[in-house]
C-alpha cells in the first residue's frame, strides 16, 4: 500500500497552489482530479490577480496562457434601458508588471497543472474521490472510483470546489445554505480581435472589465459582468440561490435579457457563442465559513467559502489558502510534528495573518445587509438613472426645480429615514 | 422572451456516462405530492428538470453542468441525491 506525504483533491487554483508548494519542497504528493484533464471541470469569470500567483510562481508571466491585462474597469448601475457608471482607466495599469489579467480557465489550469507535475507531484486525472478514509476521528486517506483506488497520506488537502461533497459526507460541515451561494451563468462569445479592440478602445493585449449591478438581475441580489479576452468576450450574471429559488427565474433567461440590454447589446453584437457554463460561487462570507481543518485534513479554496464577494475576488484567495495550507504542512513536517487538529491550527493562524481573513472579516456583515435590503439592487439603480436623465435632459425646466424633483423621487420611494438608514448600514458594513 | 437552453448546451462538450446518471430524485412522490414550488424545474441552468403535465418532475442529466444548484435549492425536502460523475465523464469545459 502506497503512502504519500500529502493527497490533494482537485486541480483548480487552490489545489494546484497547494500541490505545487508541497512538491517543490520535496514532499511526495498525489493530486487527484475528476476531469479528463485539469481545468475540464473548472469555471470562472475569469480574472487572474497576479499577486497571489506571483508568490507561488514568480515567473508565471513568461509562461502562463494569459488573455489580456486589464487597463480599464467600468462599474455600471443599470436601469431597464440605461446605465450610469464610472470608468477607471489608467496608463499605470499598462505598465509591467501587470496587476490582473483575463484568462480562460481550462487553458490556465492545464498550464498550472503542468507546473505541479514538473515540481514532482503525481497528478492523476479522470478519477473521482468518493470518500475520505477515516481512522477514528482522523482522516488517513481517500477512496476513489478506480479499482484498488484507496490512497493514503499524512494529510489530505480538500480543494474539491464549492460543493465540498467530501467534507460534507464526512460530517465536517452541513449542506450549503441557498442564501450562502450565488449561481452564475455565462457564455463565451467569439469576435474578430480587431472588432473587439476597436469596440472597447484597447490595443493588443489590453483589456476592459465591466462589472454591473441593477435591473439586469430582475430584483434579485446579484451582479453581471462582461470581460474582454483575446478574441472573445465573457458575459455572465449571477444571483444568490435563495433569490433564484424564490423568484423561480431561469438563469439563462436572465442572461439572455441582459444580453439584449440596449447598453450591452452593441458591445457583444456578432459574437459567436461557443460555450455556456454555470457555476456556484460561495458568497456567504466569514459567517458561513465551515471549520477548515481537523485531524489529518484541511480545506482550501471555494470548498472553504474563501471568496470575497464584494470585490469579486476568489481565485486569489484560492491560491493563497492553498499555499498557506501547504506551508503549514511543510512547517509541521520540518518540526517533526504530526498533522493533528491542534497542530494544524497553525493554518488558521496563517489565514488570520493574511489578507484572506482580514478582508473576509471586514465584509462579514455585507451578505446579510444585501439580503435584508433589496433596494440596493432595485430602487437605487432606478433612482440614480432617473436622476441622471432628469439633470441631463434639456427641456426648459430650471435646474433648481430639477434638483427638487430628484430629491422628491428619492424621498418618496425610500423616505428620508430609509435613505439615512441605508447610508448608515453601508457605512457600518464597509468601515 | 423565449430561450432555448438546449441550443446553448449544444455548444458544450460532454462525455455522457450512459445508464449511470450521477443525480437522481430520491422519492418522485415528494415532488408531485408535496413540493408546490418545484423550483428545480425553473432554476436548473441546464433545464435538466422538467415539470410534467401530471404534476411530476422528470430528470435527464445528460446536459448537466455539475453546478450543484438542484441539490442546494431542494432544502425543503432534500430530495436530490447528487454525486459527481465517474472520473472523466460528464461536462468537459472547452474554455471554462
């Protein structure tokens, strides 16, 4: 019976970060992936934040398949037939080293996985881990759907994604709550490179992201996005599952209506759709986070709810938690300590000291506030769009009267007290 | 607006594990007799669940995107048995 230092379940960003860090330090690592090839089961927007990967593979820019570096970020608040927003574009984002890139996950994950293999890990694909093997309270290995497929190790790192079936089956945490996950659907639309670049006012290699909020989610708590890749656009929309459940709106219908929004339609016109995907995003934040370590096991990435929903960050938290889990293992190995729950508490300390837990703590109240206050997704987008329309329409009405009209529209739909309350809630949640 | 999700799914690549669906409805009688909302028939992004005329819910997993939505939104009855497909089977994303 073969025994490894570590088993890593899953070959997404968190699993790859963990497996790479462990293997590079000389540990015997087996990584098990259920897809035909690494990346074939993985879905993301997708934006890659350089910093998290740079701390693992400093030279990644020379090798990794990257689409466009982002030089402009647009934030749109949409009403039914309009949007108001901010665009931030800076030449500073056009200087190396670039801060973020669009990527296509299947290509990127394949590259990352090759790095893991080169570092010395054994990467096994087309193999689903079905259960954790326990010795009393301690995880000692995993069972796979291969014949004689039991594998053993000192530590099992669960990087098995948002559904986190393994830890659930083992009783480490309960089923996900529909209020703690968002369902996102997206399409990839191919366009000639020149068309894309002129439409978004960028040169080769430069990219734009548009994050959207408002009527496109039809009153549900969620956001939309449009990202530029080399020769394609990624367009998607995501809302909390609890809201989808209640409203019973087909997500593909929501996406189709978003694609037909008068502000969005011209940007994607002529795009050839080549893939339609859906994915859950764990957005419950700190309050929904499960126990992420125990005797012989650790959880990294989406499986541990490591997503900063407010800033649309996930893959960087995934890579960082994967790296920190691996560094915890290396430290314990070096000190000759075992992988007991009490020793693995060092993982939690590393998480607490990093931006991961600091950011999740900062925004711990946000999911609850957005849940309880749907006006942020409906009333306000409508009000600010109408305010812009009123001020920008030249029709002989004096500006003072227009201001009064706008103020009245705000107080009548949200009352002065409601407005102040909302401002206070946001301030409390964001400070 | 009418959207044909089957047309979208047609663009995707699958390796279907014939005769071994990875998701099943635990007790079909619960869907027809007890579940009034049948949200799976609306919210599944691949439209795998269909509300039949006789009040029952049918499930065909061939187009499944393996997201997990159906399992999590069935929180009133926990009537979905959900597992990953066997290694190598199911959706195979081209771009992700």
